């Protein structure tokens, strides 16, 4: 079975995440999308993250009505700090019958050359890339390394998907909740109810 892996802190998961995951599940040869909750992104301050268990619970609530979209806590069980190439190797060993692909935004593809052993990932796994509204400005710049962005962008393993562009930021959602703004339309209903009931992000 072909599995799409959508990595993220999901702090919190919002409708933009679901739109992308559902699009890949419905309009590609991927049979399931696993929402891989990352315990800590080195680029983000850890004190802004909800507990791992709470973010995983929010992903469960968001995806329970989507049979093709599954929560995954696989990275909780791996040594930290972890790298995507290690997660992929672990998953391939644990589930040899499955074929794993990555799902990422075009902004992440631009910095993909900085990932540990990115060549190994690119050689062995398809990458589904969803567009960003401002991607054109970013992708015209040359990456400051030996790898030109176009080399990666045009790799046969890289597939651009025509998903709806929904520019929703989890940071914006957190700040809006803190400022007592109504962000209910941006969140799956059960996620909003959980956040509201437990007074999350309000301090």
C-alpha cells in the first residue's frame, strides 16, 4: 500500500492541513495519509508547543471522520532529535509491505537540500508538493549551495499536486485565540471544542 506521510507539529491541526491531506488521499495514487505528529521541530520554540499527547489527541479528533487519514505518533517512539530519513528507514523496516511518500509545501522543498541525507530520501521516496501563494517569489532565487532548486523541483520523484491553496497559519490561530478572536471556522469542529473547553492557547 502506498502511504503519504504528512509531518507537522500540528499546533494545532487546522482545516488547511485537512484539505491538503484529503486532496492527496483522494486525487493521487496514495491510499492513506498518515499525519505524523512531530514531538519537536528544531526551528520552533518548544515552549510554544502543547504537550505531545494533546496535539496527538487533536489530530485524532480532526481525522476520525476521514477513513483515509490516520494519526501517527511514530516519532514519539524514536530517539530525539530525530530526522526524517531515520523515520522513513524505521517505517520501511516496520512495514515492508508499504511504500512511503512525503507530503510537503513548496517552501519546505526549497530548503530540502538542507535535510539530512536528502539524496537518499529523494532516491527512494516520492514527494508530493503542494503550492504556496508566494512560492513564485521564493523559487526564483538560487539556493546557496551546489544544488539548484530546479534540480530538485524537476526530479522524477517530485510531484506537484493541484490542491486548493489555503494560507492558514497555526501561529495566527494561536495568537488569535490568545487575543480572544473567534477562529472556529479555521478549525475542525471537535478540535475547536476541545481547545475552547480546555482553555488552550489562551495565555
